[in-house]
């Protein structure tokens, strides 16, 4: 990819809680909240959450790396083994040239996420 985007550490909060508690949780307005599973959220840019589940687990998580890709329909889609979501913003999971990724896609940009041990592999695939 010409002008490959840098792969950087992505820090956020990982929250495990009941689905209804996550549905009602309040996040900082500038956080990107990614629902990974019915009972799990990774909130990029969040350092706090207001949640009603007394048994919730909320921890800072720095084990994720990612790269912002502009114009994902042109620059990213050819590298994927699946189609990017049409309705956006959206979170999707799938292979990128054989590498397991999660991708948060908005209208004009996408954030490609991997576990940090795979950051170098992501950088190679985006190069």
C-alpha cells in the first residue's frame, strides 16, 4: 500500500459486564466504543466508564495495536478476505491477507486492529 499507515499502540478500556449493563453504560464522548461480544467492550480513548454492573471488570488495556487507513473501500478492501460493512460506523472481524483482524470502519476511514504481538505482521501487510 503506497504511503502505508503507521501501526501504533492503541490504548483503551476493556470492560466485561452483563449485556444490559453495557447497553446502558456511559462513555466519554470522544471514545470509540467497540462491542467485541455481547458481554465485552473495548473503548478506545476511554479512561473511565459509568456502568451499573457491580461485578463488571474494567481495566486499561494496552495489548492492541492498529493503523488508521483512509479511504478503506479503495485502499483496504482489496487486502481483505471478506467485504467491508456497508452500514457504518461498524465493527467487523476477518482476515487481512491471512492475519486475523478487527476493523472499525467509518465513512472515510478504518481502524485495523490486531493483538500487539502481531503488530509487525500488520505493518508488513499494509506496506
